[in-house]
C-alpha cells in the first residue's frame, strides 16, 4: 500500500553517496522504517547531517537556535543552574551534564557566567559533555579552554553507566531523534516504510514494525483519526529513560519545540510535524539533499512528563520559553545592556536581539517549551517558579 501524498515525496538518488548507501541497503534487505532512514540521514558516520563537516547553525548554517541568537540564553540557564545547586544543599561535587552540545557554545556561556557570577558554585562544578560525534570534541575543547580542568566527555552509550548528582540539560536534542511515522487507516494503525521507486526513494505502508508503536500511542499519545499521520519517537523516549536513570539526585532541564500530547496529536495536525531545514528554508520533503539537511519533528512533552513520573521524577515546571526566561533572569540581561558602556544604536541592536528569545508570534518565545524535572529535591527554589504560571 502506498501512502497518499500530494505532491509525492520522491527525490533522485544519483550523485549522493549517502543516498546511494541507503538505497543499496533497501535493495539488499527490503524496505526500511522511516526511523532507520532518518537515523542514517542524520547520524551515518562521516555522511550524516550531524556527523559530517560543515556549519549547521547560525547565519552561515541551516537554522538558528536560542544559543546562536544571544549569549543571554546561556546566562539565564546558568542562573537557574546555580539555584538548582543551592536547592541541592550546595554540594561540594556538582556535575553539570549537557547532551548534544554541538560546538559547545551553550556550555561555554553557562560556565563563563558561573565563573564570573557564581564562583562557589563554579568551584564545585564539573562539566560532562555527552556527544555522539567524536570530531566535535576538538571544537568544544577549544571554546571551553578556560574551563578545561573541569571538562570531560562521554558517548551516549556511556550515559547508562553514570550515576551523578547535579543537572542534565539539553537544547534542541530530542527533536532530532529519529522517529517512526504512522498513519491511521480504516484497517488500523500502519507504519510508513521507505522503499525504492526506480531511481528514487518512495514510501509504502505496512503493519507496524513493532507493537511498541501502538503501545506508545495508548500510553503517551492520543487516538488518531482515520487518515491522520503522526510521528512516534521511541528513540527519544529511550534516551530520556537512560538520562532519568543516570540522575541519582538533581534536575533534568529540557528545552525544545513541541507540545503536550493533546496538541501534538490533534486532528488539525493530520500530516504530523516532520520538517526539514536547509539554508534557513523550511522544507517538507525528507528525501531531498539526503544527509545535507536537518530533519526534525516536534517533541511529545507529555511522554517525558508521564514517563518521568513513572521513573520517580517530579515535574517542577513546564511552559513556554518566554515564561521561563522572564522568570529565570532575562530581565537582568536587559538591564545589563542599559548600564553597559555602549552607543544607543548598539544598545538597541542588542535589545532587539534579546527580544527574539522571548517574543511570541514569529520569535522563539512560544515556539520552544521548557521542562524542568527533579529527583530527590524537596521544595526547590527556582526562578521559573516565581514567574507567570504556565
């Protein structure tokens, strides 16, 4: 059964080494899940979007993140990290873990702030970067050179062996986890598989590759209408389970774009949320520029909240990024601009840049959500809890 598309999602394979490699796998073994296709597009060693050379974010890349907009984002996160340290009783050993640190910009902004403004917390802090792509370590080490004595690395597979007290944070990590794509039909749930149509990629429907997909929708999703497509991130949930287990005591802070399940799986979103980014343009065809464009889908925050509670985590706060930043300290960043020795033109430029982080309707303020969870912390005193309730 071929999934109905208008226009069809197809693209030429020739002259693309990764597309050729994936097509060879399909010829040998038959159709693959979209999850396997997306994993290859993003993480195939040496050829995937995140595992090949080239700048991915910022003006010269394919998309912006809160990190690349302004250092204030990291400074506000750092303010909250310091409050988390105090809520833990100011331990002498405090582990700060970033998963998916990229080139290390966010980690650098956080550590710089702690060193400058929270020296006691900084003295207790060690920074651990969980990174799948080993070639990024050099760029991270260079950027974080002034914090080198506090810096170490682990692979995602080694995260399962950790037990730490501190804070694990991620920014736009889970949206890039490979997803399964499903469609509800009159005959029940079906999964989308990637196949070949001559010299192009094509799509076909078949019975789900695993019963975990239907189980996920039952536990963490919502009923789908006939004709409705959706994404299911088993990989993202598995990673989260590993992270939650590694946290002995402390906090998990997740920043990403997504929705609670009722919003994510609403019939209004009947084509799902899968998007691709290339040179600051949004695409909807994942079979174009294989390995050369980002592929994302929105995070199901209900799954993180509900599975977290099953694993013993407490939901401390969940809401839009602008609410979090306003409560946690971005006002102080605006004030620092006003008192800085800058021209009025430069102050205005910086104010406008900061506003991108908090403005809804076209900015990042309501596009991104923030989830704070804890383990073993009684009545944490965090900035986000003092702000406008979500």
